C-alpha cells in the first residue's frame, strides 16, 4: 500500500494521519496491541519509501516527498524495519 502511495504522490503532496488513528487497534480488546504505531514507527515507514516525516501539530503527522526525483523512486519494501525499537510493529 505505501509503495503505491509513494509512487503516486506528487512533489507537493502529503500523506496525512493522526496520532489516534495510528493507535486505533489498541482500543479493541481483541486487537493485537503490537499493531499500534507511534510517531517513530510512522517515521520509519516514511524513511523506507524516501518520504520525509513531519509532525504538523500535537495530533497530525505528514509524510512528504524529500524531492521530486525521490518521490518517483521507491525503495525495496524489504528495507522496511519489522519493528522500531521499543515500539509496536506496524
């Protein structure tokens, strides 16, 4: 999914999410708490696809292309870290 988004993202585009949305799985008692994501996880996801991570406010996070040429070049998804140390594994 992220590879597709990163490939189609324009040079001025953004992928937005919010703090609550990244951790939504933990609100359901049957959900695996390891599926929640932190800002550090979101940053690692973006880095795997040559996207820059920015925190727009206390709740909203953005992924943006580092440059126009980088936005069109997606790294191999196998470089995506399985888990950011001390956090869940998105």
